[in-house]
C-alpha cells in the first residue's frame, strides 16, 4: 500500500505543478527511454507522508526508505494487535 500511496502522492504533486508525466509505449529490449521517468523518480523521492501503512513515509536522496517504522501485527483472541516494532533511522540500504 505504501508504494501505491507514494506514487499517487508524487503524481498529485506533479499535477498541481502542471507537470503530469505522459505514458508512452516502450520496449525494454529496444532500450527505449521514458522521457518523463526522471521527473517521476524525483517526485517519488520527494514524497513525505505522515500516515503510510507502515508509518511515516519518506525517502533518502538515493531513493531508500528513511526513518522506517514497521509495526508487526498479529491476531490475539480474534483481535488484530501490535506484537512488535522495527525502527530504522539511518540512510543505510534497507
């Protein structure tokens, strides 16, 4: 879900700046280049969402998740509860 949210937020930001990327047909084997890909990549890296599925969603300049918080969820007595947490606050590759 966070990936979809990040792409959606990036597209909305670009649209608000009247910079909507254009989808074009491409063939990987032909080494085609999506000319708006660099713009889209930059927009995704600039996304910052406070309410992602795994917590705050933001990226480093290299495109890696930054300040990653993941809650482990489980079912206990029929209820979904938090059972663990992972916190990663570095710019290291995840």
